[in-house]
C-alpha cells in the first residue's frame, strides 16, 4: 500500500539565504522532491541534498512553466507517496500563485501545509531602512501588482486616495505607465519613489527619486527585474548611503512624537 504523500508550499524569503525561516528549512530537510522557482536563492538548496530538484521557472516577464502543469505535478508526486516542497521566492501567498496550488491540492484531496516567508516587497523597504508604515505619514501599506492578468487598468484613483504606501510587484516593464497613471489619478509628481533591485541579495541596488522622474532615472541606471517599486512619503527615510546616488533631496522628516 502506498503511503500518502504531502506537499509543503514554502516561502523562501526575499533573496538573502539567511532570511528563510527555520520551519522552511525543516521542510526542505525532509523533502524527496523540491519544485523551485527561478527567484529562489540557489544557496538554499544546500538544505535538501537528498532531494530531487525540479526547476519550474516563474519569473516575471520571462518564459515560465505553465501553472496547470505545476499543479498536476504536485498532485501526482504526492499521490505517489512523496514528500514535496514547492519552494517559492518571498511568500507563497503574496503574488506567488500559492493560492492556486493550494486549491488544486485541496480539490485533489492531497495533504498540504503552507509555510509563510518574508515577502519581497516589505523586505525591499526594510533593506533600505524605509518603514512601510509610519505614524503621521500614512495609515497603511498596499501591496499591488504592476499589471493585471487580463491587461485591464488598475484602480489608480483608489490607490492614490488610499494614502497608503504603495509597494508594487512585477512593475518594472510598466514603470513609465505606472508613473503616468498615478499622476493622472491625482498623485503629486513630487511623491517620493524608490526602486530596489534584487532586494536583500549581495547584488542589491536601489534608486530614490520622485514618481515623475523615476522612469528616466531607472532607465539611465538600467534597473531591471526582479525589482520592487515603492511609492509614498515614507521613502524620504531611505538611507542615502545604501542608494546608488542622490537623485532628489527631500525635506527632513522629524521624528513622530511618541506621546
């Protein structure tokens, strides 16, 4: 009789191999098969030398393994009785299609467990000393994709009126459009903006400017994916020692009174 297998949907974190969780490492150590995304730091595979590694792509703007194929593979491997880790960059439930995989596994009656990871967007903020939320400046943070599946427009005016920090995933190919649409929806052209490439990795780079000027500066510095776009007043707090160069001088932000 075949022993039932199990699938772990695991977040690998933003890139720095030290930022994976202990629970994720324990899952890798018992895995028989690991399906790994392109954005996962390959150093993490040292935690699973016993496992068969299957690379399944999933990088924005590049050729990827079709999601239905990955779903079927996860189900088939688990039905064979194997312990499977689906290793994803960041967090599996934040623009990682982890929800689609979970529903497929649930529908097939396959045992699964979700192990969260540090999402790349918030990690990009922290790596530049930018708090995603800060009293007196905003009342929240919005994680949003830079494009929709059907190519339709994003709710730009609602995003502007939300008064939240915007953390934009998969937006580099559309940065000029994002800038134009946000300004057309009422955002000040002088709103601080930051682009962080390869956040938390050794080759991390970052630019800080305004939402109006960022497309030009990003092009001049050849910023590329994987990169996060952060828009909001909190970007003024970015540590200038960690950015490529001073592209804009913002007014000093006084500390918020703790009382």
